């Protein structure tokens, strides 16, 4: 009997060890499931965090690109304005240079005229009063003869127009008196 009891005990021991083994396997499987679940949660959390970080980085990158583009546009505008101002300055400088050349030419012409006048004054001082008057009148008449003729023509036209106007007025008054 003792053998039967021992066999039963042995069977119970085997059965206990089997139960313990099963419990250990169940525990192990449960731990594995919990670990896998935690792993999946951690992976999901990491994915979400990396996605958010990536989106944030993309957003910041886009903002920086927009700022860089705006700065580039402003720089281009300033560069264009500077080029225009430089062109204007060059034009003004060329204009000033041209005017300086004209002034220099005028100075030369003026110096020539002064020299001519000095020469003529020297000649005139050698002339008698009557000869100086004749020379003066010749110069005045040669310089201003065209202007004098134009003035006379204008005066003649005005007189002619006034004459026609007066004739009309007289004719209108006489018609009104007899009407």
C-alpha cells in the first residue's frame, strides 16, 4: 500500500509539478503578452512622438524657408533700387560733365569775344569820333536789321488790322443809322 500511496503521491507530485509547470507557462505567456503589449504601446508612443517631431520640424523648416524667401525678395528689391539710383547718379554725372564741357566751351568763346572786343577797341581808339559813329551804326544795323524789319512789319500789320476794324465799325454804324 505504501507503494500505492507512493504512486499516488508520485502521481500527485507529477500532477503538482505539471500544474506548476502549466502555471509557470501561463505566467510566462502572460508576461510575454504584457511585454509585447508594453512594447507595442512604447512603439506606438515613439511613432507618435517621432511623427509629431517630424511635423514640427517640417513646420519650422517651412517657416524658415518662407522667411528666407521674404528676405531674399527684400534684398532683390533693395538691389534693384540701388541699381536704379546708381543709373540715375550716372545719368546726372554725365549731364553734369556735359554741362561742364559746355561751360568750358562758353568760356573759350567768351575769351575769344573779349579778345575781339579788345582788338576792336584798340582799332576804334585809333579812329576819329565820326568814324567810330559810322562803325557803330554799321554794326548795329547789321545785327538788328532783321529784327527792325520784323518790328516794322508787325506794326504795319497791326495798322492794317486796325484800319479794317475801323472800317467795319463805321460801316456797321452807318447801316444802323439808316436802318
